[in-house]
C-alpha cells in the first residue's frame, strides 16, 4: 500500500465522516451524537441535547415549511419528513 493510501485506509477503518457501527454481544449499536446544532446562514438557531433540538417545531422554524414526524413505538426513535 502506498504512503498516500494509508491515511485513507485508516479513515475508512475508523469510520471517519460517518456513523460507526459497533458490535456488542451479537447486536449492532450505532454511535450517534449527544448534542445537536441547527444553523441557518451561519447563525445558531438551536443547540442542546438531540431530543430537545430535533423536534417538529424546531425543524419547521429552520426550514420554514411543514414537517411530519414519524415515531417508532418499539425504539422510541423519530424520523422527520417534509410535510404537505
């Protein structure tokens, strides 16, 4: 492997720039951020714990458009989609 390829290979192994999956007792767990920032035109609109920042009202304020929230009853996770 060339000297130039080594740093890229290390980034790929480490998962640089994307979420990393970890195996723990046969299950996969995705590492995610504990804090979130909402920025528009360089100004900080919101900052704090993910559950408080990533919600329907905050995202509608950020995008200036309706947002639909989908919740997973099993995991408690949420997803947001453009509203109609």
